[in-house]
């Protein structure tokens, strides 16, 4: 078993995460988008996300999120603790807070196909691009999800 590695707020701020893809899961919500910025002030982190899409688990379609601020961004935040920023495989970072997790992956051309994302409720990890799935494969995923 490997030991979990956590990053300090100072280490995270030095990383180049603007423009990186992100994936967020909290309860029934799964969203993806692009990191617009991260700030850490007074033991509180704030993550800004743009181009956010939400997964409709019943249709297996990603839809643009209608609720965002005037800049077209969504903001997440929380208190900083020693376990807030977790270093994951392949330069991926997970940000933990309020029973949710936000995964920030490395820069790449097509993150929804190229990156092996951690397991989520609707997916068993791996690519999140649904455009190439046949109707049969979509039905298989729905059946697997209903069995859980």
C-alpha cells in the first residue's frame, strides 16, 4: 500500500494549474471544466472554474451549467487543512473539502479521452468522453449503475 502524499498550500500555489481540466463529484453531482484560478488566503482556498458541464446520469450526456457568476465561472472553496491538497498519480491533484473532491489533472489536448480519471459514481475511471459510445454500451453503463 502506498502512503498518501499531501501538498502544502505553498506547494499548490506554485503549481501551474490554470487551464488544467478538473472533475468534481459531490453526492449525485458530477461536473467537469477548466481551472480558471486558485487562491489561498487566511487558511481558506478558493478555486475558480470555467466552461463547466454537468453530467446527466440518466442520458449519459454532458450539458453546460447554467448557473455561474458574471465571468462565466463557478467557485468552490473551503478551509485549508493538512489533508486538503492530495498528490495523485501522473501529476493529478485532488482537493478535499465539505465531503466533496475536486480532481485537477495535468494539461493535455483532450483530457476527457486521454486522462485516467479516478473512479466516480457514473464511471469506473478512465475516459469521460461519451461521444463514441454505442447505444448498447450506454445501456450497459446504465445497468451497471442501477445495480450499485
